[in-house]
C-alpha cells in the first residue's frame, strides 16, 4: 500500500503564465518534479527559463496557473517563506556577499536551515578545497569557485527543491565538469533539482527528464533517451527557423 506522502510530486507547476509588463514571458507551462530527480529546463536565451525559476522562488508573480509544493499551494507565500519551507534558488550571477568570507556566506545559508544531511562540514566534504579557504573573502575567488560557494550556500539550508539557474554560464569547461559531478551526490539525498541550462548537452547529461522552452512555451518534454538531436533543434529554435536556415539558396 502506498504512503500518503508519495501520492503527489514534490513540486507541481500547472498552466503557469508570467508577464513582464505586456510581455508574456512564460506561457502556460506545466511539469512535475519528484524527489531525487533532475528536471533540466533547456532553451535559448530569452526563452523564459530564468523567469520560471524566479516565479517558483516567489521573486516574480504568476499571472495565472498553480504552483504546489508537497501538495500545498505556495502562490501566496512570500519568497523568504518558500526558502524556509525547502525551496532554494541558486540565481544566475550567484549573488554572493563579496565582502564576506566563504564560511560566512555558508552560514548565511544555514540561518534557519531545515533539519537534514547538509551542514557546513558536509559542504566542505562535497567541495574539499573549501576547507582550507574558508576564511578567505569570496571576492578573491574565481567564477567557478564562487559558483560552488553559491551552491553550497543553498544546500546548507537543506532544501527539498534546489533550483540552479545557468550554473555553467561563463565558466571554463573543466570547471563546469567539476560542478556537474556533484549533482548526482545531491539528488542521491532525495533532493529534487530543477536545472536551467542553455548548454543542452550538459543539461541532458545529468537530467532524469528535460523540458524545452521557446518564447515561454513548452515545445518538447521527455527523458534524455527519448529526445533526438533533430527534435531538440526544432524545439530549441522553432521549426520555422530551422526550416528557413536549411533552405537551399535561390
């Protein structure tokens, strides 16, 4: 017999639309995120990916639709209440406290943390280089190191949903690879990861499922092995753009 706690997804988004003024940035998007799962949201710049994450985090207002977390609507919850309930966002640009040390940034994330397996010591185990540099100010760190600190700061709150917005943006390939290596360790603890990526190959490499957005709409959804390069290209750029690009010159 199933446990009542498993009858609903961890996070459910249903027909969510978001406007920026007159611009429809997210257009009736729906998906579920389960525990221990990685949902990669892919799409070109301006597709609505970051707006979607910020709406779930409570930083943008949904024009319509429903967002439920553990079976309960969170649309009326302010952003700080969503964090304490277990939804953490690592935003594009990282947003660290540059004048503070690595450890001080982690302790900010640990403030009012939920019970769980991640504390500051666990973050140092996940990123061993941090232990020796815990007293260094983060403004001295490289982009990749700052990204790791931002992920650690989110994890010490012991979220159930971790949202990562463009974690690979502007980083060297070797740094990206190291950051992506920790995602399986994160989901093994039961955390659901919502991953926004422009780099399709990176997103699909760690994803359980993928969702492609184009101009705010869902154009493709499935498991990585269900998605062909051709279907991704059409979903990513739009069929009319692909067909125009491949026409023989007259």
